[in-house]
C-alpha cells in the first residue's frame, strides 16, 4: 500500500474526525501529499499537527458539503499548490436517527445536500482534471445502510443508495479513460457519527449509540479502504458478524430480513 500512495496527491473530505482523520493518520506514513477538507479549521489543524504534516506535504482546504454549489472552485487551489489530484476520497457526511413520520422534509434535504449533492459536486469538479490526464482514483464511502433500508435512517440509507447509483454509472462511463472508482460499504465503525446524527427536527442527537461504540476501529477501517483503493477493487465491504448476517439475509431471504431488522437493535 505504501508504495502506491507515495508522491500522490490524495484529497480527503471529512478529514477532521472519525474515518477521515484515520485516513490522514494512515496516509501520513506513505509519503503522499494530503489535502484535508472539512468545515472545522481548528480540528483540521489539530489533525495535521498530530500527524507531523506541514505545508510541504499537506494543505487545509475548508469545505461545507451542504453548500455544494461553491465546491467547483476548490480543485484549482489544489492544482496551484500541488499540480495534481490523484485520489479523491469522498468521506464527509452525516447520519440520521429518527423515524420517517417524525422527520421533517428540511432534515431530509440537509441529508441529501451533504451526503449526495456535496459528494457528487466535488467529484464533478475533479472529474475533468482526471479525465484530461487519463488517470485517477475516486472513492465514495457509503455504508452497509446504503445496501438496504435501516430503521431510523430512512434519509441516510436513501442518500447512500443514491451514491451507489451515481458512482457505479460513473465508473462505467470512464472505464476507458483510466479512472478507477471504489465504492466502500463499512458496517458499524467507532466514530462520532451517532453523536452528530440528525434527529427528525434537524438537531444533532448528541449521544453515542451503543452499537457504534462497539464498532470497528476507525484506523482498521481506514487501512481497509486504502488497501481497497490501491488494489483497484470495485467494491469494499467490511462489517461485523451481525451486519454480514443481515447482508446475506437481505439478499436471499428478503421477507425474513424485514422481520429480523424490525426486531433488531440498530442504535
């Protein structure tokens, strides 16, 4: 993996915490140049400092995925500093913890703006650069919850499923242009995602789900993502026994799956 990323320019969204921060930690050892993006500059500075990165091998680029109409101006700043964009990892996003009948349309719009439109807007901004040079790697961090609908996550599951449709089609459209697209479907990962998840009225949940607290270590998650990209895998799925059981049940026994998930603890 280390040799693959050496000297490449890797852009990570959601780099201020969770999986994004873990990706920075793992990449900092590879000799690549890292673009760290998120909304919170103070946290991005912390991540950069803790990983002993500096202006020669890293760049902080503030980004709010919800304000996706301005993202097209950002790639030029990366090119000005590093001259290339080799790998884009679309990791930034938010989750949800509310039943559909308790969730406002505005909350669904926020989820779609951040998780879908924000991610594809940045991808579309980077795409011409990669197409012109005839190479590039794009990864979309989806979720097992994007493989099927999960209670309390109607909007989250919908946005992640939408990403699958977009990026699978993008892969096929650019298969002869040297572009590689890797879709990643993690199960429960121990991050702050449940703390920041939106309730039905758009406020943050503000607490850690027990099932998230018992999830996969974020750095192990990051290593699997980076290995998957380096290996040019089309799809990377990693989950615990419970999620893997649900994936198989959904595929082969959908009626039983629906009853199983209705009784399962998902927070």
